[in-house]
C-alpha cells in the first residue's frame, strides 16, 4: 500500500499543475499557443539543440511531462512518432488542443512518470524537460525512462541543479535563518516537493546509463527574465526584476545555473534485475 504522505504529495503536485499548467502565464488568449511557444524558446533558446527535434524524423519518442505541448508539437512537426504523458489532465487537454489547431494528430495521455504504461524497450528517445524533480520518487522516474528505452536509445532530461541562483533568491526571501537552501526550494519553487541535484548526485542516480553528458545553463528564473508570479508583484520586486545585474551574472555566475541538461544512452546489453 502506498505511503499516504507520498500519495498526498503527488496529489498536491497534480493540483498545482492543473491550476497553472507550465507556461500558462505566457499564453495570453486561451488559444494563442504561438505566443506561448515564442516566449518559451526566446527565454530558453537551448531547448531545440538539446531536444534535437530536427533529427527526430521516424524515431519513436516519449515525452514525459508535456505541459502545454510546445515541445511535443515540435516532435510532431519534425516527423517523429511521438507519444506524450503528463500527470495533469488539464495540461494534456491544452496540449491536445494545441496539436489540433496545428493540424497534427496527437498521442497524449494522463500518466504517472513513476509507472509508465508502456512496454520495455519501446522508444528511441525519452525526453523530459523540467519534470522529474517534481515527482516524489525521481529515482523511479529515471528507472522507468530507462526501462521503456530501446537498447541504445537516448534519454534527454533536464533536472534542477543544486546550488542555483534561483534557489539562493528563494532562500533569501523565505528561508534565511530558518531553512536550508534545499528545503526552501522543496517548499517554494513551483509545486510542493521540488528537488535539486548536484552533478555528482545525478551521475549516481543515472549510473546505469552510458555516455552520460551534463551541461549546465541558466534558467529564466536565475536571470529574472520570466514574468514574476503573483507572489512577486509588489513594488519592491518589480524594481528587483528591472535592475537585476544580468550581465554580471552571465559573466561570472555560470556554475549557479538552475538547469542541468542531461543526455545518456541505455546500454545495448542491459543487465536484468
């Protein structure tokens, strides 16, 4: 039987993303998906190169955590045989609507990344961008991603890095003298229970992957490029957003980026448990 506290946390995560699907503040009009995608790729220009949309024609791709479907649609436009899942039913419906408006047939479903409804050795690529660290059991998500990959298939996953500028800013606002950096992120960065990882921790979690490559980049939050959420709308925070020293941070703060872009391959011969 599931631990009730874990079950409750997963419900909180689901409810959080149902209430505000990722990137919804950039949507504008309810069907202005082009504006949403434009904002996403302007703020995070490294996504297309990391995902490798353009070289995915004919590949079987699984996206774990489609959100509102901006990346998922890019897989379809590139000619991939793409399937997408998300814990949030609202997000799945938004992603499906996006694909319908773009005249693409979507294979989308509500599913838990900790228990993927797919057979072993199914996909050439498993892609998950900023999702698994929200799950109560991130390690199990990674094991599931590897399970459904074909031998030789590649995982492309973004997880949050520790430490980060985003984490420090949240700590200064909510945790100083009271909480650790990680516990502040756990409680206040997006959905409840959000986790962050050092490079060494990622390598330990993904030790069964081959050719593991990690690249660290700034998030829009590190540079305060994103629109502030409702909790940061006071005059003080608007001034912080306006005068934040982005040029200095880009030059000297690279090791404090929140995003870890991770690539790794499932071995051609994978040991059975």
